[in-house]
């Protein structure tokens, strides 16, 4: 009997030792917790505006429940960060239980105070975890940018500089007889559903080295090329002498709207050395207006890359219209890359508006995309029409019937332009492109430098599109 009791005692002792060992399972350093990342980092955020929420997962890899005696911010309530631990919004919580082989979520936000400096500011802190007297930590890091806020403002004549970026909430409106001038290197961010409206005049003086950038205010890497983040730039009818040079307009709904149907008159703009990309609806949406454009790229648009409606006066030289898609914009488009029409039908009322197309000239241009036909010309006989394509590469199937062949001179049709990488936004030509050296010298003489400042007449002939490829001499 005594032997049996001794045997039971030995078994119980080993069982207790085993259970104690499991209860304190840890790594070689005695640490009980593991984490989804060792650093929660925020991309550049605007000071005084809360960041998007990021999450941290905290794992209990042991086979028993684990009580974390405290989870807190190292900087406490003076920190630029905020915590929500498993649904409890607090910068310090106690006795948080994590079930065996399970995890909890901690949600982190950052808000940085304005610094008054044009330099980026850095904020750092840590989340501290204490279990069984052992402390572990996860680093927090955020980079903040001061800005000049424009919220629902009617602007008088003014100049925006590159000293700090501008952040537009709702709208910025330039009224008649007022001028907004934007200097090289300036960046303008727009909040969701915000836009820039011009009744007066817009002068964008970007340069090759310091372009002016218009984009959405989500700065995380996942939003770098995401469409429909803001509403775009609208030049209202009656707005004239607009000039946009060396600018990047990206990630909006409509990149640039020129004119509006509700008002009398028209809008006019000179568009030079500019990229309009990643739009959910249209790159250029023009109505009964006037555009002179050269060395431009309009690309990666959900529906209407460039729509010239209700007539007007349009000239495009050395411009690349490209409708390809990245994995951020699935190929749902059933519209042509370039649409030209002297009328417009109101989709709500059914009313048909008719105008006069005084001119639509395309010289040394590329119109290309993934569809068989990327050009649509639609005219009403009640309005005049006058269009002309000279030395252009246009994606048209062999069966596509040109409305008037005499208005297409030196046309390259159904021939791939052979861009270097259109899915990555690179619309430069590769060495085997049929668009090389195929342009009209007269247009290149008027615009001798391409979008990157390369001379067009330095080789056998000017290339089509916005970029000139000059082969290195062997």
C-alpha cells in the first residue's frame, strides 16, 4: 500500500512540475509574448490631423492562458500616439488575459502637433508590455508634415509656394478677375470629395526639376496610384489664360475638366509637359472649350481618357493617350481612349446639346490602349465639325472604317507602340517601337524638347508621343 502511495506522489510531483513548466513557457530570453511586427510605422502624416488606424497583433504561443499585467504607452498621455487594446480605448490597461494559443489586437493612431517648420518631423514612442515581471516593447514611429490648410475658401489673387504643402478640404475657389499662381515644387493635397475650381485664372509654373503635384491626401503607400481620392481641377466656362506647365495631376475622379455645360461661354487652357494619370472617370473632360496641349501624358483612366464634347477648339501635339491598367484598376472599360463629338446628351433629362467643333488637331500623337478601337468620332449634322490627325499612331482594328480617310495623314493603325512598361506608368518607347523617328518635323520644331527635356531633332526624326528616344551611339 505504501509503495502505491509513493508511486502516486511521484506521479503528482511530475505532473505539477510539468504544469508549472507549461505555465511559464517562453523563449530563451524569458519573453512570453510575440508580435506581428516589432515596429508600427506610419507613413508621412499631416500634423494635427489624426492618422489612419494601424493594428498590432499580440500572440500568446503558450499552451496556457496568459495575463499581461500592464500594456501602456511609454510616453503616457503626452505621447503623439493613442491605443485601443481589445476594444478599450486607453493608453494604459491592466490585467489583459490572452487565451492559450491565441492573440489580441491593439489598434494604434498617431496625431502630431504642428511644428511651424517646413522640415519633416519625427515622433517615436513604444508600447510596453509587462508579463511576470518581464518587460517587452514594440516601437512606434511616425513622420509628420506641416501644411497650409485651405478649407472651403474663396481665393483672392495669391501665390502658393513650395515652402509647405497645401491641404484642401472641400474646395478652393478662384473667382472671376482673380489669379492663383503656383510656383515650382509646390505640392497640393486634396481630401476626399475636394477639388479646385477656377472661374478666374490658374497659372501653374512647374519646372522639369520641380514639377507641381496635385494628389489625394492619403499618404500610405497603398494609395500611391489609387484613383478617385479627390474631385480634380475644374476650369469653369469664362475662365481664360490658364496655363499648366510641368505638373502631375493624379488619383482623382476627373483630372482636368475644361468648361461646363450650364454656363455660357467657354474655358481655355494651355497644357504643357503634364501628366494626368490614375483617374476613375476621365483624364480630360472638355466641353465647348479651347485646349492647346503638348508634351503631355494622359493615362490609366477608368472610362474616358480624353473626351472632347460639344465642339470647341482643341490642339494636341506630341501627346501620349494611353489606356492600360494596373492591378489597382481592373479592365472594365468599354469606352474609347479618345472621344470627339460636337454634341452631348444629358443622361438625366435626355436633352441633346449641340455645338460647333471648330478644330480638333492631333499631331505626332499616340492613341493606344487594350481595346481593339481606341478612337471614337461622333458628329451631329446640325453642328460643324473639323478634325485632323497628322502623323499619329492610333489603335484601330483593320476593319475599322475611317469616317473621312483624307483627315488621317500618315496614320499608323493597329500597331503596338511598344511602351517600355505601361502597367508601371512608363510610356517611353523601347528601341523597337514603330513610333520612333516617325513624326512630322514641323510639330517638333514648335516643341523641340520632350517631356523629359530631351531634344527631338537630335536623331533621324522626332518620335511620336510625349517622349523622345535617342539611341546611344555604339
